[in-house]
C-alpha cells in the first residue's frame, strides 16, 4: 500500500463586488461563531474531553434539536440564525484543536518546561484568523468543467447560494491517484480563492538511477544522473542569472539606503527585503521543478543532496561580495521544495555527508585546487581542469551508492573499517570507488 500525501491547489475566484461582500460577510460570520464557541469549549473542556464524541458534546451545549430542546447556551440560536450544520461542525473541530493546543502549551508552562525562568504563560487568542471549510454538496458545488463554484454564503440576514466564476485551477484534480477533499474559502485583501486539498497516492518509483545535486553559489544547482556502477548518464546546470541580477539589484538598493541612514530602525526597508525574498523563493520554485523534471525524465528514483542543515558559511575578505552571495544562497529552501515536488511522483530525497565532496577529485587523483580568478573551475593533481560543481555532484552520488552497496558507513565519508589498518583508504568516498568496486566484482565473477 502506497503512503498518502496531501497537497493543496489554489483555485482563483472572480466574484462580482456584491458577491465579494457576501464572501467577506461569510468569513466574518464564521470567525464570530468560532470566537463565541471558544469560550464555551474552554469553560467545559473537562467534560468535553471525557465524552465519547467531543463534537457531539459541544453541539449538545449550543444546538437546539428535538432531543435537546433546551441547550445551555441559547445565544447561538439567536445570534447565528440558520447557521449551516456542516459549517458548525467544521467550526467545532477547529476550536477543539485550538483549545487543546493552548492547554497543552499552558500545562507545559505550568510544569516548568520553559525557555527562560521568567517566561510569561501562553495566552489564548479567540480572534483566530480562520477560514470556513466548505463541505462538498452542503456548502459548495462545482459544475462539470470546474468553471463555476456554487457557494453557500451569508448575505447579512440569511444564507443563500451564489454562483462564482472560477478563473484558474491547477492540474492535481486530473491525476488518477488523487482524491479531492473539502476546500476552504479564503478572502483576503479584496480577493477570494478556494484552497482545495487533494489526497494523493503516488506509486513508488523503481528506477536504479540517482540524481545527485550540488547546490552552489556560482551555479545555483548542478545535477548528475549516476548508476550504481559509477556510470554518469547525464548532466545538467540550473542557473537563473536574470533572477539573481534582479535580487542583487534590490539588495543593492537596501545597502545604499543603509549608508544614508544613521540608525537602522526595526522594519528598515521591509518592502525591499520582502521583494528580495520573493524573488529568491520564485527562483527556488522554478529550479526545483526543473530538477524534478530532469530526474524523472532520466528514470531516477532518488534525488541526493548534501546535508547542509546546520552548516554556516564563512564570509569572504573585507569588501568582498561573498557574504551577500551566501545570504541569498538557495540552501535548505531548494532541498525542501524539491522534496515536496518529487514525493508527488513517487520519488524520495536523501541527504549525504557534505565534507570533501567538492575538494576531492571524482577520479581518485586526490585533492583539487580551485582557481582564484574563477572559483567554479578546479584543477586536479593530474593537471586536468574541470567544473568544481560538476565534480561535487558526482561525488555526492558516489556517497549515496557507497552506503547502499555497503561500501561505507551511513554518512558515506570513508570506506568501511578493515582489520588491517593499512588496507583502508583515507580518502573520502569519490566516484572512483564505485569504478573499483565494479572492477573487483567482475574479477571475482571470473
């Protein structure tokens, strides 16, 4: 049985001004209901927790039925007239989770588990910025071509149905292994869209190739397809120079403004920083998509990165731009986005030990030297000149295969220990070790 994952698509809506008012009123009504409900749940939490069904216990306190003619809190019947039952249950589940989270953190604080001795207790905020979950068939309906969404909204006096045009949908609803779940109505800054979750059951990829990626500064990402015997199938460079120039221009504007400012205040150049971050994120989205397409195209089932989670780069010499370039380096973001995309097609992402992948030659000739004028260029001890990032990506693949073939430990740093101290190579794992293992296997087969 394949593992399921959940991904969310954004379906943009195009409401009329009147419909937008109704949508905003619906979100406001739902939030008011959640706020009032949070006080009820907080006050009766002990009895709600002990009940067989938490949702039913909360409904008994607020909702009038033939079997429950006199609920304790009549306010909900008067204030929230004809509030849809499915929205009510969605609000109950949301508030139950919110109160449970707060009490867990509060009891944790009471037990003395605090970051500081003088840490203040957590505060419960009933003004949660939540959005209504629209159950299909009860609160939202779609036409066959997904061009119109029929949504149940609050017009200020009653709950009515309106037809809202859908401007754009994604492609996850077309996948055979996807199941659509209940969408949420998001209304923000005068715009509205549906946040539609999909439960995916991708089939596991079974290829015997890996795609090793070296995340660099001169070239954003360098990928290599490598088999278990060390054969390099394909190579690719991913670099968005135009985006980097736009980002560096924005960072240059920040640097210029900082020189003209005597004391930098909180929120200094907030808009420019947000713009630079947006450019970086957009660049990572595009490159991660290209890496996944490259790996999927060549039949790779695993994408391998260096484990640089806790690694902190050192700045260059005084007045050099190396510190700024490291600041905009696509580091963990590229790994995270690649993993998010690759698991959707049934692949997986692995991390290997990073030290030595770029400083040792892939052919086993020893340590290499980087050119001072062009740091992307490396010179082997044999005199051969080679791309440093490409060399690193091939060694990254070698470390993954060395562990899988039981040639090295988990981190893939060196070969497994032997009884004789002299027979073990002190060189970190490189691509050449896979070649030697292949030759040894062929000789033993003879």
